[in-house]
């Protein structure tokens, strides 16, 4: 499918943006033709967000030129961008949970005051593009996919010529992704352009007509993703060949290490998810994955496993057969269960403490960093240095604050801290969320190696590709219920997607009931 | 248009320079204040800040006043680091004086040479008891400790009055609301002097020892580490398995105990008996001392001396320069004002708002 010739809808020439200490965009060129779905591809920190924020008027380039329909323009703010015909759907939604869909749309649309007319237009647009949406529903009752539709409809109401989508599929089930792609293709067929930001190479190959690849703030390639392989684009994105994680051959699965047996827990938070009769078993040498769309009870399950939330019965969580359900996080760690939480800053690490102190945070008992109640600073420093070296943490030194590390480096540090404690069981949440490909590969390999050494590893993630790559078995959590585990090698994407969407073994399952329980 | 924005990072040098700058600005402000009042500013400032330091006796008084301030502030600072806001050190100080002093009044003859150590112990226990009430209410019922600890201070004042106007009043005291002198009951109740011819006693040395211990506790012990993590990142503390309830109890009892010890040292030391007014607000001033000292043990020793100087200098200014009693309060207020202002400017900067168009890079 060749694109029409003529001036590009959007053209960037030599866009440069300097932040203190980092050149976020260095003479970036980009062209988007009318009707084109153009991918902006790059690792975390490659400068994708900075670039699109300049297109949307949130930031302003230090140097370079933005052309719209061939004419140079200055985009002062998002209002000016929308006036030109640029719409944007952000990765993190800006919705008010306590308000209705319609009210949320009205807040984001310039100069609309007639709610009745707006409601009709919302219905029209949502039907026209296959985005079913009830304007009167309250946002808190909607799924993540439905919330994203609000953002898309809100952008489409402005009749944009260019729609910018920032990592839109990171929160969707495979079926929802497929539906989104249909909508995007329909928009492109109407002659609208889409700038599609992602790091998921397979999606880009099936969806996009052109791609611009950024690395370290520079444009390293402009290519046709249909002509490339995922591997060749990954190499361009990362700069080196990424080695896929490898499992040690002949690894054997041993006795059960972590057993969760009929765990039911009410969530302590308002709008939280209650856990219902969770059952799982992770054996020595095995990696079990838990997939699911965010907000389906993952946070509650992780807290119940780590010991931050106590089970009602000690037998509900067992470690090598020993009941630990009523033990707190420190006691469970002493018993051999280590944990990598989803949130790095403020949960897995203390941002305002040094790396050495953060090494001490969870490692003091298993690594014997105490003597008579006093901290053995020499041993703490040695442990922190060991983490930094073994896990390739890029930092000037262990006296640096955790907050000074990039997301990927801090994640390597946290995973390293837990892995080097040689736990019997490691529970990991979102091991590579927001982490660059190089760090992700290192973390995946470290988890597989740990399992190969005989530990049981439980990975809770929303990234299905990640789970398919590293797990032996895979279960899905939906509305606080966990499906039975499938063998990863035998599971199909469709099967997992249906489970993620809530189609469990029990057909009469009612989501409303579980939400009210 | 003016805009306030956070600085990218606060330099450690600036963190320590701001209190010094605040002191300088306080003195400059005081200079102009005295000028406006028609008082010779140099003479007044001399009376406030220099003449108290010009003699050994003056210095010993400074150390004496600094003792309860530093003791209370040391305990409070540890609590503040954990985000436990004990505002009631004044009341805990009074309870320490009542418990320890009660031992001195009634049991010291029986205790013999052990009288003073037991008095100190009960002073600590009295302060702990008073701090245990807000700790219990907070950990069991979620009641805000700021309110409970503050209100208990007024209860403590009334308990003290009830005792010294009633059952504990000295029968030979011509009806004055005060107890017997402890030394009249047992010679073993006296705190030995550190310097002869002054009122400075060994409590000051004990205080410095406690500060050193607190420093070791905060920087090197597991529990001190837990205190810091709970204050900085409560979720990370939960991740590590540190118990918040335990740390609330610990810091409340620690700060209450140290305030109680301060109260006992006051009544057994310079006052010598229990009277209706034991403290000119040491427990409250200690809050300023803790923050002025950046919650750091060494910092709050310096801040303790500074605030002690404001107490003594204020009294001295009344005598030498005929300034009103309010001078002390005004200077303490000025100092706090400037500390907060300098802190704000160290962490944020004020800029003229930028126009919307970006600048070109050369």
C-alpha cells in the first residue's frame, strides 16, 4: 500500500531538545504522510516522549523546525496543537473516576457546553469507529480498555488529522489490541495519520506503514517495518544484538516450594479487588507466570504473598510445606521468600537513601549484615558493590542515592539484591516494566538462572511477551480469581486472551457480584 | 509573573549554611527592630548575645539551660525522622519531674545512695508513661498523636498544680505552693556539680553522652535504620517487614523518656524542689531545636545552645538594657521565621515565568 506523494502532513527537521545533563532529542527528523500509520520506536529513555510532547505543544524545541502541511509552524501549547488538528492519547489516562464518561469527555474538549449534543456526538463517533461506549457510565466502573476508548473518542471529537498514541496497547488484552488496531486502520483509511509510539515490534510490523527509530535521542533509522523482521528492528533500537533468554538444558522441576491454598482476602483499599480462593503451586526449578490486565487483584495477591498483607489462615500460604500465611514480610524473607515489588521508587527502594542502605534494606538478615544490632557497614558496602558489579548497575558509586538511578538501573539493582540472597522462592512483579531492552534481557536471564539453581520463581506481569518467553507455566488473574495454570509451551494467545478478558472455567461467573463482595 | 519551582537538587552545603544564614538574618532584623524602638541596638544585642558568654558563670548557665533542650530535642528528632509527631515533650517533662521528684520526696531516705539513680529512672518512666498514652491511642485507634500529646501537656500542668498546691506542699513552707527541698530529705538526692561555684551539674555530661548514643542509634543500628525508612518511604518499610506500630511505640517512649529525664534533672538540679512551674517551655522550644538542628544529633546540640542563649540573653536584656520580657519570644520567633524562609529558598527557587516560546540553543 503506497502512500500518496505531496507534502507530508507532519515533518520535523533537526528537532533538538536539551534538558539539564541530557540531550533528549538530537537533530531528529521525522515525516508522517497523510493516511499513514507511522511508528515511533525506541527503548525507554530514547527520547520518544520528549519528541511527541514537542509535537503536541507541551514542550518546545530548542532548535529545529516543525512543518504542518509543508508550512513551518510554532506550536505554543496543546490548545494550539488541537487547533491545527493534532490529537493525542496519553499512556496514562487523565480521567476523573467519580465522573461519567460524558463529563470526562466534556472536560477535555475545547469550547463545548451543550452536553446533550455532545452525548449524541460521542455515540456517533463511538459507533462509527467501533469503540462501544456508554456516555452515562461512571468511569470508575469501566475497564482499562474502556477508559482508553474515552481518551480516543475525546481526541476524535476534535476531528484530528494526526492522532498521536503513546504506548496504547500496554494495558490491553490481546483481543482488545486487535479491536484497537481495526479502529486505527479505519482511521487511516479515512486519510487520518497516526503516530504510534511503541516498543512492541510485532505490533508495529502488522500495523504500521513506516517507522522512525530513536536511540539515545538520535534518529538511527527510518524504515518500512513490513520489510523488516522484529529482530532487525530490535537491533536498530538497542544498538546491539539482543540475546533471547536461554534456559539451562535438562533443568528438572522439583518439589513444591510455594503453595497457595484457597487464599481469599478482602482488599483493604476502596475500589480494590478482593481475592477469591486463589490456588497455585510453584515448584523448585520452575518459573510460573501470572498474566492479567492491571487492576485485577495483582496488587492484593502480591501483598498477600510478600507478607505485607496477612492471610486469614496460616495454611493459605505455605513455604516448603510450612504455613507462613500469618508471618510478616521480614519473617517470610528469613524463611526464604524474597520479593521484587512493582513500584521501584518508594516500595522496592528508598529513593532518598544510598544504594548501600538500599542493599541493607532487605538483605540484612539473609546476608548477615548485622552484628549485635549494629550495621556492619563494610559488609553492606561489599554486598552493594557485588550487586552493582554482578547486575551491571550503571552508577558512579554505592553512596549515590537510589533516586539518581534510571528506572532500568534501579530495577537491575533491586532484582540483583533479591536474587543474590539466593531465596527458595522469588516473587517478582513486573520485572521489566519501563526498562530498556538490554536491562530486560539481563533481568530475564537472572530469573531463569535462579530457577535453574533450584529456586521457585513466580512472575506477575502484564507483558504477555515476557511471560511467554520466560515461564514454564502460566495462569491468568481476573477480578481477583486465578485461572488454573497452563503449560506455556502449549498455551495459545487466544486462550490466554480469553482468560484475561474474564472468561473463566465457570461460565456463570458474575463480575458485579465479586466487585460487591 | 513570579513562579516557584523546586530546585533540581539541594546541595548538602546549603543544607547546613541555611541555619547559619538564618541566625545572621535574625541578628540583622533585631538590630533594626531595636533601632525602631529607640534602643541602642549594639548595646541591646551585646546584652543579648555577648555578655551572657563573657564569663565562666555565663557559659555554665548556657550549658545548664541547653541541657533540657538538647535532651528533649534528641528524643523528638528521632520520632520526627519516623514521622511520629510528639508535640507533648513539655507534658512528658513535667511527668518526669513528678515521678522522679516523688521518689526524692518519699523514698529517698530508704534508698540511701541509690536515691539519685532511682529518681532518674522514675523520671524516665514518668515521661514514658505520659508518651505511652498517645502511642496507644495512635496504634490502636488511629488517633492523631499531635493532638493527644499536645493536650496531655495541659493535663500534666494541672496534675503538677494539684500535687504542689495539695498533698505534696511543704508543711513548713509558709503556705507557698512548693515541696520540700530534696536535699533536706536526703543528701543522696543531689546531682554532683560539674563545675564548682556554678549550677552546672553532671546532667549536662550525661546529656552529651546520650546525644552520642542517639547518633550511633540512628546511623548504625537496625532499629535506627527502620526509623529512617519508615519516615522516608513507608511502603518500602512494609516491603522490608519493618513494623510501623513498633516504631511508633519505640520513638514515643524514647522521646517521652528523655523529656522525663530532662524534667527530673531540672527539679533535682537547679530548682532543688518541685514547684508549679518547672519549665519555661523547654518541651516546646525543643521542637524548634530539633528542626533547627536538621534532626541531626550534632546539629541539635548547636541549636540547643542557640536557643538556650536566646533564653538567657532575653533575661539579661531585661536586666541590662531594660527590654521587655517579650524580647525572648520575639527573637525565637524571628529565628524560626528566618530558618523556614531560608529552607524554602534552599529547596525552591523563585523565577520570572518564561514566555511560552522555547529558546534557541547556541
